[in-house]
C-alpha cells in the first residue's frame, strides 16, 4: 500500500492485553499530528482496554481531521472486534475492505 504524505505506520504487538495498553497509548500519543496506518496483521489476542485505546485514538484523529486506518488486520483481531461489537469497517484501508 502506498503511504500517504506524512503517514506513520505502526505494527501492533501479538498480544494486546492490560500490560500493553499503556505502551500503546504512549505510542499513539507520540504519533498525534500525523496520518497513521496500523498494521494489526500480527495480533493474536486483544483485550477490551486496548480496543478502547485504539477507538479513542481513532476518534481523536477524526476530530483532528487526519487519517487513521488499519492497513492490515489479522483474523483474530477482526473477529474479536466483531464479537465485542466494535465496527472498524470505516477504518479499514480500501484494499482490505470486504
């Protein structure tokens, strides 16, 4: 996927649990002001606290009128989001939308 001007890409950890939430928040805060593409292809497990961090970031980027997308998502990531009722379809890159 061609990256947009000024876009930063981050890869999420395989396990996004309570211990990872603070680090994820810090990483995202450090990227504020830039367009962000998230690679969630390696995610094996994600907890609700990390989902909240990600969705809060998505809202912040939307309010800042910047791009916040998922360039890749694992099946585990997508299924967990569906199970807990979080719709990320509007955040998926065009290339991976179903």
